[in-house]
C-alpha cells in the first residue's frame, strides 16, 4: 500500500511539475511574442511607400538598440517577393528565415550565431494604391521581421526544469522517510504554488509566491518563480512605459519631419521630388497626430465637453494609478516619489482616461526635469469647493520669464535638455487642455534651480453618481 501511495505521489508531483514548467514557459514566450509584435508594428508606422519607392523613416533614436553587432535585438524588412529591403546592423551577414503566404503574425524559435532567437514575421497585405490621404497606411506589401536573443530566457527555463526535478526528488526522499504525513504536507505547498501560477497573468504580474509558508525543500523553486516573475513584471512595466513615452513622442510631428527631411537630403533630387517630400511630411504629421490620439484614447483637445464621457471619480484613485504607472520611471531615474491623499474618497466629475493622462504628463515632467537623487511629491487636498492635485518637484525649475509660455504647445524651456531626455514640449499643454475641458484650471509656480509646483484644480463632486 505504501509503495502504491508513493507511486501515486510521484505521478501527482510529476504532473504538477510539468504543468508548472509549461505554465512558466507559456508566460515567458507570450511576453516575448507580445514585445516582438509591438516592435514590428512600431517599425511599420515608420515606413513610407511612395508609389514604387519604399523609404524608411528610421531615426537614430529608433535604430540605436539594433545598431551594435553584439545587440540582442534584430530586424529585417522584406518585399512581397522576399527580397531584403532593410536590415539591422546587429544581423551582420545572417538572414532571418522567411516563408511566403503567411497571412497572420508567425512566431518561431531559430538559432542565430549559435544562440536561440525568437522571431516574429508580420505580413502586411497589399492595399489600394496610396493616394495621399493622411490616415492611409503607407507600408503595404511588406514583411517585417523582428527578433530577440532569448538565450537568457531559455537558460532560465532549463534551470527551472532542473530545479523542479531536484525539488521533486527531494520531496520523494522526504516522503519515503516521513511517510504519508510528510507526503501530504509536501503536496499542500505545491498546490498553492500551482494555484498562484494559475492566477498570475499579464493583468496581475505583481503577485508573488509567499516564501515564508513554503517548506525548505520547495523554497528554491518558489524563489526561482519569484525571480522569474520579477523579471517579467519589470519587462511589462517597461513596455507600458514605452507605450506612454512613444505616444507622447509620436504626436510630435517634428521627429517625423526630421526623419523625412534627412532621407530627402541624402542626395540631390528634382524639384518635383522635393515637393512630394513636403507633401509626405504634411501627411505624416497628420497621421502621427491621429495615431497618438488613438494611443492615448483621448478625443481632440478642441472638442466640446460632450465628447468626453464624464462620471464621478475618486481623485485619490486617479493619483495613485498615475503614480503607480510612473513609479518604474522614477525608480530608474533615481527619483524618490511621495504620495499624500486623504483617507476617504474625494470625488470629482470627469473622464478617467483623460484625467489620468493629464496627471501622467505633469508627473512625468517632474521626473524628467528633476535633479539626480531628487524627489517628487504628489498630494491631494480640498479648498472652497475645489479638489487640488499638487505635483511638487526638486528639479531644475523654470525661469520667471518662461512661466507664461509653459502651456504653449511645443514650447520647451531648455531645448538641449529636452532633446536629450526625449521631451517634446507638449506635456503641460496636454494637461492644460484636459483640465480646461473639465471646467478646471492649472496653476504653476517655479524658481530656477529650486523646483516647480503644478496644481490641478477640479470642481468637487459631493457624492458618487
């Protein structure tokens, strides 16, 4: 009977181990595939197809992560016939595999330079002839391939598999020595681990295994899982931040115009081509503006209030969500963030996505234009029927002569630093338009070299709708 129980226990642990391994493997590859597909789509937005000529608006900021031969990221762009039109310097003399007839994104793992590489091939079907509309896609009939070196992830999976095997063997040895009681106690933490992994998804990657309540024999496994999900969580946070930053930058037509201008000026062209390039610049600016509005889920800032779906919101929840989204950015920049909100809810009437975007822009500016090891304080208060969200930083400050222009679009106090940190001069103007649509106002006070305080005023709602 004991031998039979041991066999059953071994089978159960083996099945759980396999499920755990493949659960982790699926999470790892899903995260990789999502990131690769996002990169491929991002490259697609920077390709221009002017009749029979394909041009790539790749600036140095876009290509820097692909430029080194030792980079772990690669891309290759092919025509419909499979011919290579553009490729990253990191590929060297190698080619990414390609198979014609793929209508949907195709993911595969190959070996490149002796290392495992994950590849996505994104085929964009041929559409009607480009006629110059601002909202028409300009990169039809191309195959965009993005790849990433996954040696670290593969090694992680192998290590996890080995740890899992060792853990299972340890459990079986302890079960043999301790009998049915030890076996039952060994299965309980495994069940908790399995349940936790089943719950973990892209929506709650911050959840972790409780190491304190796990037996010593399984702590190595639990720690391995936690480290794995730490890396995945940071990756997702960086991806979310990338989307926010990319949205902020893409709505600046200057970057697109600069790329188009550089391509046009690489060689002497007829006057007709210069005119066409200027037309493409104009169309691209309009298309990029439309794309940003979609990414930010915000209607035109010149729209009426009726275009925003208003509801009663807890202003403290909006602040905490904004701080949560920007916490990785602050941590990376070495900026300490402090949040102070009332214990109970403070209601305002507004649009959640729009107010969150306004706060994100203000707090992001406070982080970007701060000093090393500086701090940002975000607080919420009430006064005379107003709800006031205040963002105070210890940054470089704004000269008094520039305070009356900080809400102007594209205006930047320090243009050299703005270019270095990726500022486009639109953050405060976006926040100003959003708060104005909500019937509120923004006040700003600053002193050069000391810091800046931005206060967002919204009318208080007495109770939730």
